[in-house]
C-alpha cells in the first residue's frame, strides 16, 4: 500500500497547500465530491502518498463491488465507518449505497442520514436490533452481511463463511481510512456529506432520490401521527 | 447520588483504569488531566510498559470542550510509554476515542468495542495506524487474488 509513515510537521508547505486545493478541484470534477480531510492525508503521507492511498481505496471498493454488488458494498463500507464513529465516511457510503440501490432496484433503503444519526447514539446491541427491525424482511441479504460484518468486528463471529475475507477487508480498510477521516468525521453534518461514489455527479438521479426520500419521510411521519392519535384515544 | 464523571484507580502493578461516567464537561476533563499527571508517580512508580484502560461504557455525554484536556492527557500517557485502550459500546464514543488518539498522535492508543478486544490491544505491541494499514493490505492482496481466480474460472468456461 504505502511505505512506513514518516512523521511530518503539522503545517503543510506552500506546495502541499496548493496541492490540496488542486486535488479537491480535480476530485470534484472526476468523482463528484472532494474529501474534506485531504489536508490531513497530505500532512500525514505527502502528495505522492495521498495519490497512492486514493488508488488503493479504489482497489478495495472495486473488490467489494465485485463481491457484493455496488449497493451492498457501499452499505458495508458505510457501516464499518458507523461502528467506528466516523459520521463522514459512514454517511457518504450509505448515501452512495442508497442512490445506487434507488437507481438499480428502484428501492428506498430504510436507513438514511437521519437514521444513521440516531443509531450512532445507541449502544451496539440496540443499534443492531434497530437495524434488524428496519431491514427485515425486505433487505435480508444486506442485513445478513451487516450482521456478519459486525460480529467479525466484535470478535463474536462463529464459524467461517466465504464472505469473511471480504468483510474483514472492509472493516480493516475503513479502520485505516477513519484514522484520517475522524478529524472531520466526529462532528460531520451527515446531511452535508456527498455520496462517496461517482454517482454523486448524477444530479437528475439525486433530485429523484431526494423527492422519493422526502415523500417517504412524510409518509412515515403521518403514520406515526396516526398511531399516536389512535393511542391517545 | 450519580457517579462522578471520572475515577482513577490502579488495577495492578502495571495497569490503571480510568472510568468515565455520566456527563464529562470541560472542567471535569481538566481535573482528570491534572489528577492523572499528579497521581501518575504513585499509580505507576516502576512500570516500564504501563497499560491504561479508559472505560467509557457508563459515559453518556462528552462535551466538545472536554476534548482538549483528554488529548493532553493522552499525550502525557504517550510520553510515559503507556498503551491505552478505550472501551466503549457506543459508536459515537469510539469515534471520540479515535479522535483523541489521533490528535494526541499516540500510536499506542485505540478504541475497542468490547472489554476483551480492549484487553487484547493492551497485551499487543502493534501500532494502531500501522496495524490497520498492514491488515488492510494483506486482506486486499488475498481478496484480489481470489477475485482474479474466480474471474479466470469464469473466463475458462
């Protein structure tokens, strides 16, 4: 991946500062998003190291997409970050997952940025129960992968499955990524995070998705109000 | 009576437990930092590889203003050669622990989701960032070989 890290001074050089700005512009153009922790990556690894890291992360995503399909791959990346407490990477990948699933399957995944925020304040056990409640039965395969992923992270997984190396790769890759992203990820506004995939550039899809998501939120709110009204009688 | 926001105790000759509970604000975190520095010679007089367990499982809220003192405390532990594990069962608190470890630039500190994994970290010698990088690299190579093998299998049909 990259050679052993060298301790770098906290302040970026002028060249590195300029590099940060250029890289962000280039990323917006090519990917549809820029990483707000680009400066931290360059501070720790230099410009060449940054390029190496981005290439490696793309390889990891490609492996996971080949194994699980794009929507589930991004959901797994998002949840790996969620369990680490990095809101930026978590929201970015879950957003990407949701957009891809909406585009490819016409389905609205039940976990959006609002739900991620709520989950982050629950214990692991409560969060896992809530995820199960939200995903069963319509998203059974995704739930099965997320459950196994968490069990591997917690060290409670029993036996072995053929998915384990890929799930462990996902966990390890995000552990490493979050080392850098946590500087922005701890306090990230989940609704301000771009989808961490080229699908971020598809404005028309994003508009359709947001309209569908808003309609779904209104439907859920109306359902809750109706239940509360019934319960109060 | 509610639990104090922190307690500091020696678990054995080479181990200290810092328990955080309830609400940790800036004032309490500064007191914790001072207590750690002042009490350290008595807590760890001879340990050459002290282990510190920061138990966050009873912590409900850590105010943003508390972070600076936590980071300074972690830097102090790093200078003392301590290995630190933060055990937290809430993702947001593990994120806080990672943030503190990162900003303190302490490769020997790490958040953990369970007491068992925290203990495993304390017993190990790997550095946090290097360990994550090496694990990811090894798994990526293995998975890429597997993907290539599966692809070759399909192509040969």
